[in-house]
C-alpha cells in the first residue's frame, strides 16, 4: 500500500512538471508558428504582385502592338486615302468656284478698271511733264539772271589784256570762276550755242553783220559777238554773230 501511494505520488509530480513545462514553452511555439505564417503570407503577396505586374506589361505591349497593327492595316490606310481624296476634291471645287467669281468680276468691272488705269497713267504723265516744264522754266530763269554776269566776263576778257604777272594771276582767277559757272550750266543741261565755223541758222543765231572772211565761206559764222544758250531744245538766248559774206 505504502509502495502504491509512493508510486502514485511520483507519477503525480512527474505529470505536474510536464504540464508546467508545456505551459512555459507554449508561447514560444505559438510565436514561431505565427512568424512562419506571416512570412509565408508576405511571400505569397510578393509573388502575386510580381505576377500581376508581369501580366500588365505583357498586356500593355500587346495593346501597343495591336494599335500599331491597326494603323498600318490596309483597311485603315485605304480609308485614310479616301478621306484625303475627298478633301482634295472639296478644295478643287472651292478653287473652281473662286475662279468663276473672279472671271465674273472681271467681266463686270474689267472695263472700268482699265479706264481707271489709263486715266491714272495719263495723270502721271501730265504731272511728270508739268514738273519737267517747271524745272526747265526755273532753270531758264536762273540762266537769264546769270547771263549778264557771263557777258561782263566776256567783255572784260576781250577788252583787258594782262601786262604784269600779277594781272595774269588775277585774270586766271577770273577765268577759273567763269569756267565754274559754265560747268554749273552744263550740269543743269544748259549748253552754249555753237557759232564760229558752223552754218548760219536763224533759229539759234542773230546776225549782226556780214563781212568778208578769208577763213570761212559765205554763209558761215566767222565771229561770235555774244554767246547764246539753250536748255535742252529750248533756246534761252540767240547768239549774236558775224556771218562771212
């Protein structure tokens, strides 16, 4: 009896120790189980996301290839060509309609426009002619005012002969001034009337006298008494000349 009680007591102690040991180790076991479960779930989610991304890439590439195939398909290109031809036909129709309107406008307003153009041309010509005449008249007036100075130079050069070097220098200065006036006349289109050695012309020459000349035949101008000038074809003053008899 004592042996059986002792055996039971030992068994009871062993059972109690086992239970205490199990209760102490249980949290670590549960923690290991939960950690393993969490890791497994995370790996599963990552694999799922990777598969989804790969599917999307593959799907996007397929869509781009499909769109490219549609844009380059014969049916699409044919339709595009038809649309372009239709647009060109519409533009051609608009051009033809515009040309018809232009021709109609020419038929209606063409003669009037031509008349206006002719009138405009005539006005320009008249104004140009008037301006030219105005310029010529102004030049003639200036030349007439300066002719008296020219005549004084000519009379002085014919009457005074320099005798000293100083007088020669003075004469040269006056001749330079005289030549400058003649050059200015030339730039304005003013020309001297040709006299000595030319045939007498009553339009440009005024005969003051006739006299025999051993150098010129009858009717030829043998001497110039006063210079004559012209502006273009307009005579400003006739030259006073002596004619060989």
